[in-house]
């Protein structure tokens, strides 16, 4: 009996779950893996799932998928659009959507395992399926590793993973070396002195301090990072104040910092900290700003030799024209922790999920940025096919390349 992958995808898409709350998704994945004859372990790193497929002696290949949704209200208008809600870590009710396509990752993984099971006479080795929670927190891979992943299950010789992206469906994007950026999430609390909005001279206004800080932070990349280097400094959240006539006591900023070259990390962090402290001083702040780390992710670096093998396998399966270098992504991933902790090569690739005709039109019109929604957009939704088939094929082809 074959698994209806399209129905599986639609079911997962309709039922997205927030990071570390993926109990239903994990249950669905685990039951499929069990039906396929794998040895299944649940609740690894809170909600993670491990499936072990032993098939004689040979290499151990880890296949990784992530499974969490995002607090986004879906606006795709699709008949299977999500209307789910969840409770975020602050206790707020939020809409939930598979806006990053992790439902597609789980679907393709189940399809790939089904095919590997069907082909088991043709290969030998061990496949370990790693379905991780909370990629969007940058915390799920670490949670699984902290739960003894490397000691409890066969250690990998190689770690493979894939992410659906708005390339044309049927296209694979992968490059050796740096593929995605390192990233730090930083929270900054600027301390002022609150008071009446009519008496600003008796206060230290943290909102003005925050505004000046935000503007000055724009010069870190434009004025201080070598134009040949890639870095991003984004202030993604600003919270301060409750009412028009009250000057609040502090302001809270959340920053997203990105650099594919990890050597830039210390430099950018130092520059950001210097600007924040200097603006606080310029405002006459009586307390130093406070810094805390929200997350810290490594760069996603594809092993050169392993990636060359995967690329050759992809080219044979998809055709040379359909395997491209997608360039360096400023997005970040926590998949690297699996390979780094195990000390083995990583190959992480992107596969297209956008309607190829619509993509070609947007490209011809020069409107890719406007007309092709990206991951995390409320309009992001891969076309079901050929995206599922391509994701299954890519994962199987890559896995087989590294199995005997
Ligand atoms: Zn994402
Ligand atoms: Zn993602």
C-alpha cells in the first residue's frame, strides 16, 4: 500500500503547530515511520522523532527534516489554508501557518523513507530519520542533541537535509562551502527614566534613545563592514511605552544579525554593542543597556567533497540544467549542529516549490521580489506537485549516494 503523500501534505498544512508544540505532527510522522517498519523513538528533544532503518552493514546516513509552523495568519486563499491558532511562549493566542514549508519537509521525508524501504534490496547501511522540532527557534537541533541523540542512536557518517524554497519546482539549489549565514538574535534593553509626557526635561526618554540607536545601527553594515563582505543588521522588534503622555522607563529592541563568514560575528557584535552603549551615553542614561542572546546559530557550511557527490547524483536524477548554485543565503538554520557535534560532513540543499511558469514570468518581468512570495510570507505556499515528487527524489538520490 502506498502512502498518499498529497493527502499527507494537505493534512499537515491544515494543522500547523508552533515550535516545541509539534505533538500532532510528530505523532503523524512517527506512525508513518512505524508503518514502514522503522524502529521509532518519540519525545526526543521535547517533540522530536527518530526513525532507524537498519539494512545490513555500511554507512550511517542521517536524514533530517524540521516540522514546526510559524505565528503567521495564512493569506494564500488555498482550499487547504490553515485557520489554526496556537499559544506563543508569551502566552498570547496567535494564528499558526506552515509559512516556512516544513510540512513539505515532513511529507518529502516520509515519501523518501517509503522509497528507501521499497529499494532496500539495492543498498545497505543504516538510515536514521531525524524529525526535529523548533527549527524556527533555532533550538530544536540542540534540544535533540542534548537529549543524547549521538549516544542513543547510530552515529552518522554524513548528515543530509533539504529546505523547500521559492525556486521553480523541479530545481535543486546547492553549493559547496557556505550556504547559509550564521545568525545571532540579540535583545537589548535601553534604560531611561520615566515621567510625565509634558515634562521631558525631567526624564531620560528611552524612545528617543531607541530611535537614535536604531538609525545609528544602520551604519554598522554600510560604514563599518567591508563592502566585499556580507552582513545584515536588522532591528525586528521595538517595544516601549503604553500611553501618549507617559515617557516610559525603558525600551526593548530585538536584533537579527547575519554573517555567512563566522569571522565577522565577533566584529559585528562588538560594533553593535559599541553603538548601543554610545547612544545610551549620548542620551545621558544612568544605567548601562542590557544585552541578552535570543539564539546563536552557526553558518551552514556544505562539505566540499560530499556536496560534489550529491550534486553529481542530483544532476543524474534531475538533469544538469535543474541543479543550480542558488548563491549564499542570508537566512540561517540549526541543521549544522547535528553534523558539527558528530564531526561529520553536512550537505544541505534547497529545492524549488514555486510554479515554474509563474516563476519564469516574474523573472522575465523583473518582479521576482514582488510576485514570488518567500518563506515566512503569509502568501507562501509551494505548489503540491511536482514539489513533493522532487523533494522525495532529491532525498532518496542523496541518501543512496552515501549508502553502499
Ligand atoms: Zn523558517
Ligand atoms: Zn524553514
